[in-house]
């Protein structure tokens, strides 16, 4: 075999892997296919709503829930009687105008005028009730509007909104709204802990239902549901920190600066 033929045969075997050159045929190893990139080590968000910005919205609302419950607990009781003005122990006064008879359309009003109690707490504002029906002490309904301001040591609240209550068979049920939140009598705040649920109208996420479980200033959890299958869980891990999972995403760790 001439030298030129030997070189040509070697080159042909290298390029074409002919069976006669020890390659190809049924026993040849298959050619390598395209390389597939390895999957990412962390899962991407499962929903376009699973963002840190939305997680912060939910954490901020959960953080504000205790303050909202404290404000609702400050709604005043209503004294019975007729129109009068009473001096408050530390200065100022409280006045009320209550008709002696009650019926549909009856209006009761109470007003705080720099009313001060022991410890430097001062109350201002008004609270008005209008009965929509009144059959007796165990069967009635009314709506109330309030605009109240409380100031004092570690206390600075403005509370404005509406309250609707219905009594039937001796059981009274009420719904409250502060313009952003709406909750009923099943939403309780006892011993610094929240239990129950309320709804929130958020400009970004729409109407959401917040359900609280043993929620306090340092711990507890909130389950949140919304439209189109939206779900989230907010877990309080400390006074200022929250872990938020949205639609099954990895947790967002949110810190709130006060």
C-alpha cells in the first residue's frame, strides 16, 4: 500500500468511522446528543403574586391586626338616661343624648370632649347609634358610626368606622368596619392574643380573608385566602419578623421597622 493511500484511509476512518476501521456498525456507541442544562437548585415562585412586595403587604397587615383589635375594644359602652353632660375625673366632659323610649329610627349619641381619666388618658370624638328596628330588649337591630381619638401613655389611636348589630333570641351579633377591615363578633382579642377572622380590602391583592390562630405580639400564624385560589401563610417568628409563603412559594423573610 502506497504512503498516500495509507494516509487517505486513515483520514477517512477518522471522519466517517467506517465499519472497516473499527467504528460504526451495530456495536458502535451512539453519538452524544445536545447537552441539557441542570435544573436550578432553588424553585422559582409558583405564582406571579409570590413576590417580596406582596409578602410585605401581608406581613404589614398581620402586624397591624393587634392594633386594630385593641382599637375595637376601646369602643365605649353606652350609658342609659336622657340628654346630659358629665364631667370627667381628670377634666373635660362626656355628653350624651338618649331618648327615654326606643323604636325604629331612634338615635342615641355620645360625645367625648377632652375627657381625661387617671393616668393622663384623653378621649375625644363622637359615637352615634340609629336603631333600624326595636321589638324589645332581645330583638333589635342598629347601625353605629364612630370617630374617636384616644391619647395617653403608649396610646395614640384614631378609630373611625361603622358597626352593625342584630339581636335575636338573646344573642347579639355585630359586624365592624374601619374602612379597610371588616370583622364580626367571632374575631376576639383576649390576653394579648387574636383568634378568629376578618376581611381586608387591599388595593393590590383585592379582598382577602385573614384567619388568626393564637396570634400575639411575638408569635402565632395567619392563614390568608383570596380570589382565584390565592393562599398565603404568615408566621410570626419574633416581634418584628415574619415568614410569608404565597401560593406554595419558598418563604419570604420580612422584617418590619417600627
